[in-house]
C-alpha cells in the first residue's frame, strides 16, 4: 500500500475509533476525555450522561454525528496540506505542505509530541467555548 493510501486508511480507522471512544464516554464505561489537556468530567456531567436513555437508534445517531465531528479537523488538515485553505495563524503566503516518508536518520520534531503541548498557545490566542 502506498504512503498516501496507508495514511488515509488509518485516518478513517481513527475516526471510527474516536467515535467508539466517545460512545464509551457517553455510556460512562470508564473512558475519560483527553482533549483539551487536563479536561475532566464533573460529577454532574457524569450523572447527566448516565441519564441518557440508550437505544440502538440513539447509539446509531450518536455514532454518525461523532464520526462526522471527528472527520472535520482531518478534512481541514488535508485542505491546508493541499493549499486550498489558509491557516489563520500564518502571516505569509500559504502554498500548502507535503507529507513525506521519514528517513531513519531523521531527528525532526514529532507532530504527536507537539499536539497536546501546543494547545496552550492556541488557548491563550483564541476566544472559544469549551
């Protein structure tokens, strides 16, 4: 499988996994949210989730909504990489970016390492509801 196809396959798999994890959070199955860093559900929030009456139709509807929600940031990332969307925090002309296979000798910074740590810069610079 080529690099592009392998990455896209993993993103679809990650969307499904994220939806199942979110259903676990909603169903109070001991799964805790991890984003934003340090987030915790209050006792009142856990209680409210426990009061949701589950049915196969509700689980199906939640799964569809959660999969859609999980896909949106990935689609935005791909639009940024393709150069058809512009990052709001970029002051120069944005032409897109490429994902290339890493070499064994590469000592570049890791995206997954920076993801959670970079939240605090975003949090300080953005007005948003959580």
